[in-house]
C-alpha cells in the first residue's frame, strides 16, 4: 500500500472488492448521460469517499486531475455539443444552447461520479494485494498477474533511471545540445535500459519457476469477507438508486438511444 494511503474502513478491504465496487458504480452510470443520475450517485458516494480515510490534502492532490478534466469537458460540450432547445450564443463553430448546457452539466457530474470513487479506492490498493486477489479470487493466470506485478514494481525506478542517465550524459559532455535533442536521447537510452532490465527480470523469474505449468502456492491467502461483500453491495446500491431516481423523474437518457 502506498505510504499516503488512507486508514479508514474501506482501506482495509480486499483489493478485488475495491475494484469490483468501482466497476459496479461506473458501469451502470455509463449507460445514461443525464445530470440527475450522476448527481445522485455523487451525493451517495460521499460517505464511501470519507470511509477511505484520506486526509483533505491527500484527497485533493490525488483527485486534482479529475477537478481539471471535469470542467474542461463540460466547457467543450457546452460550446461544441449538439444544439437543441433555445440557442443562447452562436458564433462560428460555437453554439451554446439549452441542450448543450444540460449535456455539459451531465458530463461534468458524470466525470466526477465515475472518477472519484475509482481514484480514491485505488489509492488504498497495494499492488501485491491486488495481484494476490486477481490470481486467487478472480482466477486470472498466475503468470500474467505476476509479470504485471513485477512490471508495476519497476515503474518506480523510471524516475531514478532518467535522473542517473541525465547526469551521466552531462558528465560525458553529450547533453549540452538543445532540450528536445537531449530528451530524445535520454528517452532512447531509458528504453534500451528498460528492455535489458525486463529481459534479466524475465530470466530470473523463469529460473525461479514462476512460469511452471503447475498449481502454485501463495505466501498470503486472499479471500473475500463480509466487509468486502458490504462494499460490493454498496457500489451496486449507489448505481441502482441513482438510475432509479433518474428514471422516476424522467431524466434517464440512455446512450444507445441518444
């Protein structure tokens, strides 16, 4: 688990349950694009987000891309979306209408309703726990899961490698050219280094029988508990209530029928 992960009750749940809850919230909301379902889901998600145990600083830092993407998407839809109803502004390719503003509001709320629980839940996920759950509970191939886990663990080395390569190239006097040329040269060197490291890692894993075609054992057992079931039911309930309210007030707007 990341060092700044939350310590709330949701943070202690199984990684597969967190993944399932995020999917149960997101997938039904994708079926419609209306502000009512997204707003209801967003309000119902507040207790779930608070239960993750993130501090205010951690929450805003982790979700900052969403708070940038949501209004940016809304503005784009408002200016260039399909026009319907009364037109408020029209200039060249820009046409702001009643329909485009409603669609922009729905897009803004939808990005937050789908993105916030996904980001907050995955902040508290440890890659090793997720790999254990995917292999033992979801029954994904162990070779694929362990390879992905090894690759994910190596991502943290990229920044250190980039810094070391930059210093080494500068010490040899080959990094005094323009920034673009220097960046391209360093990126190519990093690419070659990543291939060599991946090959060495694959050989080491094969030597330790990570790819053996037999049932393997696991150092830590991963299983779903009653608390994980509650988390999954919560995710399903949020989507079900949001869609039910949207249908009840007549705001439901299916994507396929749009």
